[in-house]
C-alpha cells in the first residue's frame, strides 16, 4: 500500500511589522487599495465594491453578509469570526487568506483564483465554488453541506474533518486531494473525480458503490 502524500498546510498571511491601523467601513470605496488595516465589529450593510484590493488586513467579527464585491483582490488577509452569508465575490483572487470561525452560508465565489487559502471551523452550507482555480487549499472542520464545487480545479486540496453531505464535486479536478477524516455520506462525486483521491478504509462504506479510490489510514497528528 503506497502511503498518501503529505500535504503541507497553506502559507499563512504576512502582516506589516509596524502593526495594523484601524480600518472603518466609511473608508471603503471603489478602485482603491487598502494595506495594513484591521476592521473590528460593525457591518458593511450588504454594500458593493468594485476593483478593490486588501493587503495585509484583518477583519474581526465584521458583518459582511450580502456584500457584492467585483474584481476583488485579497492578499495576506485574515477573517476571524465574520459573517459572509450570502456574499457574492466575482472575479476574485485570494492569496494567503484565512477564514477562521466564520459563517459562509451561501457565499458565492464563482471562478475565483485561490492560492494558499485556509478555512477552519467555517459554516459554509450551500456555498458556491464553481470553476474555482485553487492551489494549496485546506479546509478543516468545516460544514460544506450542499456546497457546490462543480468543475473546480482542486488538485491536492485537503478536506479534513469536514461535513460533505450532498456536496457537489461533479466535473471537479481532485487529483491528489485528501478527504480523510471527513463525512462523505451523500457526497455527490463520480468515479472519474475520485481517481487519485485519498480516503480512509472506514470511508469506503460511504463510497461502496464507487471504485478507483486510494484507501489510506490517517496518520496520528496529521
């Protein structure tokens, strides 16, 4: 039995050495670049933004539900305890971005480019990720019930201890992905997508009707 490849976690965000300045919702405007800011609390009231970049920023317990951001670029950004339910980000590019303890119900990221993105304890049922292009994507302890990853590029993606009930992966590129430790009951995926994916022996009961999966034990402290 060939051991599953060990995937390194995504690189974390990098922040300015001099600390972060306070960033307020009133400052946000189209065609702007915001660097080294921290926004704590408050709400953006389902606002819209066009052609905006955030670099080296932190959003902490901010209500971003329903926001519509187009041509958004996030680099070295961390979201902590934020609500992004129903938000729609189009033509988005995320690099070294973390979401921790966030609500992402119904979040829409069609065609987003994701590089070194990590989600931890995210509630993301019904979220939409069609045709995303990802590298170094890591999701841990997330609820992705009925989320959609159709036609997404997810090579080497890690879904650790996630709920994948009725999660849609048809047409997705999952070569080298790691689903060990996740609940696969009712996951929507085909034989072609599962080729080269790592699962645990116990998960075969949830995939008994499929063939072509790699069966691996999850090492301790993985």
